[in-house]
């Protein structure tokens, strides 16, 4: 395989999709050596088949707002690869959503799901609709209109979507209700559902908890723990909240949280009571993170910035893609950060990753460290299939086992001659090999 040639061809065929190109380039650059050990892969053009999605659905979503005005958004579902299980991946509602971003997310999801050890393929979907500022009734009408088209393309043994940015329990509930109405079937077709109708305990916490479980495994390789560490966290949504919760439980101290407007830094640290306030603010009041400083005036709010210039021991980017650039990475390294674990999907730019790896600090890509969310989604699918509900302890124990298993595979494939663990390479090669072997076994179709 000539990685550069493959990438140039994809750019020619699919222009104006920079996030997709970035994700493919990052993977190809790390698997090329392993890929070339298998001439049988090149013989069947496996890499090109793996990069291009199985299918892409695009559709118009028409809905009525509270003023009686008709609004139009775009809806998408990218079904990337299903050789190891049904398509699985979140639905994102955000104004930034476009085809290129969803193709990058579906591509990443394929390898992330492979790493979990669970039988799940890769997919992603969403819309440029933003729930921010919308009433519950408007969100409901949009979700029903979105599912009117999407329900034709999904199913419990075909494609099982989940939540993502802008899609929480409320949105999943509305979409599940619409799917049930349109199909006359009560099926485990969405994950992240309410506990009353097939949801799993620990699912809301899973991505944040899993990120910190992976962080703990990384730190253990250096004889370190989370206890006593100061932690920078970006985001204030589901992933960031539960990453902060697990950090607190393990004896660490979150120092920051953020949203799209700016970040807060609390020099006294964010404890359990302060985190409860943030959860109430974001989940119930749907407020902005800057309101934190009104409640806790010793904290500061920095508008329009990310928290990466603050001093701490660990960084957990838990917001969105490309939120941590080269300048921010250099600031983190200069301030003595020893580990970066991604809770979001591709939050670090390629230049930032290079800074971390050259400094030989612990760095894990999202496809490894944020795989806890989709792992528990997979466990929710299993519970739905069995018509059973597992306890919190059972699900949490399975999540911990999965994250430690992912870490072991990253170490297996990513340890370099000098002993440094390249978690990017390890995650990519481990995820790729499982998918590649399944593709070879199933023939060309």
C-alpha cells in the first residue's frame, strides 16, 4: 500500500471533506507497515474498500416550529462497515454537521467498535439541526420528522444508532417513540434509551468513565495514579461531566470545564457539590458554563478560549473535534502535563499529536480511550436481545474489563523499540487487523 497515493485518490474523489481526509490519513500512516506484511490485502484492494463507506443516506427533514413556520434541515446516515456486526454509531444534532464530518466519525467508529471486542460495525449519522434554544415540542417534532426517513434504514440486526453531541436521553426517547409508531415494532433499535424502556444502567456515564479507566491504565504503566492529580477537562456535556465524576471518585481534582463560548477555571478545584451544580445547570436548566462563576466567584471565566493554557497534570479533551491544536499541545507539555486521554472524537489535531509523541508523554486517541460509550451501547444491545437488565455493578465491571482489554491491545501493537507506547498506532493496528481479517473471510461483494 502507498498511503499517500490512496489519500490523494480519496481527496480527488471526495473533495471538501477535510475531517474525513484527516481521519483516513492518521490511520493509513500508522497501519501501512503492518498492512504491507499481508500481500493478500493488496491483492483484493482491501484498503480502498475499507476507507469508502458501504452506503451514504442523505435526506431532507421538514418540521414545524412553535410559530407555525416550516423549517428544513438535512439528515444523514453513514453506514461505513458491518463485517463484524450491525452498524453502530451515534446521531449528532449540531449546526456544524455535514457529510465530511460524519464520514470521519463513521470511519473512526469502525475501528473503535472493533477494539471493544463486541460484535459491532461502524456508522454515524445526524443533522445540521441544533436543539439549542428550541422548545421540547420543537425538538420532538424534529426528531419525529428525522425518524420518518431514518427508520427505513435501521433495525436491531441492521443498524443501531445512539446519541452524540446534541442527542441525549430526550432526543433518543422521541426518536424511539417515532420508530415504534412507524414500524409497529418494539425493538432495541436505539441505545441510550431510558431505563423504563430498555436502556442500560451506566450508559450515560460510560464514555466519561471509560476515558478515565483508560487513563488509569496508561498511568499504571508509569507507576502513577489519578489520585492527587490536577485535571483539565474541556466540555460540559455528558462525557465531560462523568469524566469529572470518575476523576473525583479516584482522588483527582478537575480544574476546568468549558462550552462553545469559553471555559471556567476553579483554583480550588471542582468537587462533588460543584459538579452537581454543573450537572443541574447543563442538564436541567440548559444554561451556559459562564454561570458557574456567579455561583462560585473564586473561579474565573475565560471567554472564547480553551482551557489548555492552565497548569495541571492531566488533560482530558471531552468536547469536539480539533479543539486542541499545536500551540495548545506545546502549552500543556510546557506546563508539565504527563498524560492526555481523549474523551471526544479526534479532538487533537495531527500537529498536536506530534507534539505529545515527540515529548514522549502518555497520549491516547479517542478511538481507544472514548470507546466506553459505544461499549456500553453494545452491552445495552445484549440486554435488549436477552430481554434482561443487568445491575450497575455488572455493567461497570464489564466496562472496566473492556477498557483494560483495549489498553492491552494498544500496548501489544503500539510499543516502540525504546519502550514508548504509541497508542495511536496500537489502536489503529489492533482495530484494523480485526476488520481486515473479517473482510478477507467474507469475500468480495
